[in-house]
C-alpha cells in the first residue's frame, strides 16, 4: 500500500492506494473520506455547495464522501459545523484523522486501514464537555446517484413470531416506484430522480451495499442484538435524494460521561465484478 499527500476536490488530503482502489481522506475539514476511487472512478458524491442550517446561524456543509455523525438527529448536537483543520497520524496500513471539538463539545476521529480483502474504518466520538450525553455513533457514506442501493432484510428466526421490521421515515412513500422488494432485500433505484426517501432494517445482519455500473461497494458492521439502537432499532439505513444516495450504519445508544467515547467499526468491501458474498 502507498500513502501520499495530495490535493483533491480543493482539499488537502491523504491518499491511501492499494491496487485498483484508493481512499482519499481530507485533513482540511471533517474528518471526511472524500474519495473512494475504483480504477480511477470516484464512487462517492462530491457536494461542495450542499449544507444544512445549524444552530447559532452556522451551516453544516456536507462536502460529500463519508463522515462520522451522532444520533439521534438533534440539530443542536448533530448539525455542528466541522470546518476546521484536522490532525493526521500515520499508522500501520493507514492513517488516523482527528478533528478539534465542535460546538457540541464532541471530538470526532476516523481511522482508515487496509485490511485484505477490504478496508477497516474506525470511528470515535469523544465527549469533551462537562456533562453526560446519550448518543450513538452514526457513519454516513454519500454515493453518486445513478446506481442501486441494496438493504438486506433477511429472515432471522423460524416459527410463527414476527422477526424483522422495515423502518420508514415520514417522507417515505411506499408507492414510490424506486423501491423494489426482493426475496430477502429491499432495492432502491438511485438512477431515477424523485422526492427524498429513507428506509431502515431492524434487526439487521449489518450489511448495506451499492451498485454503480460495474462497481460494487458494501459496508458491514457487527450488530449487538441486546443493545438499544436509534430509529426503532434500525442499525442500517438508506437515504436517497436527487443529489446523493446515503448508506448509513449506527452503533448502540450509550450514556457517555465527560471524557468518555463511543466507537464504531465498519468493514468496506469493493469489487468490480459480481457482488460481495454473504458471510
């Protein structure tokens, strides 16, 4: 694997490359992973002009790519600007990028490491305030539209009892033609425009994926069946709007004391032929 400092989409970045796959992590804002390049094609959305109105008149800029957030989605905590330079530390097979505390007194970091056959992305959110917070780590990946998202919702149990739920947000219309149902998954067509929609799976086996042309991207997490997750237990979610398609994973809700932290690990798999195998 090679590591170099580069300029990417107007940001100072660190580029990690292994074969046909490169991961580009910015150090000028975030932390963010701005690029997932497969054979030179960036699967991630680039969103320099997209933003949310945050507290105190500040704006949260999406920028694009992958970012750590916190749930539940409370604007005074979640929508805090992270437009500040990050510190970068080189580690074996990767880097750690850490941002200063934001306006909610949360310090976020991302560690990206090569781990055959894919990548490990570790997220840490540290409470540097003087009060306890109940939060969950939330990892969001914004991908280019034009593909198809896959949300597995496979059977969990045998017998007469209900074993799974499809979690819906208020603006999701089940008659939306972009939503399709397979034997054990929901498919979301991100190639056609339409109003925003969002779906989640609960419980989940921790997988969510995206197909864009001949390229495949899948994220996996470990889901604790005994833990409490936000959003009616949906640890894996897909959001779609006209600008991007998000693959989202969440950790459990935890009461984090001053000086404490929550962590969240994703495994990324990238392929150009076929689909990632189910474990």
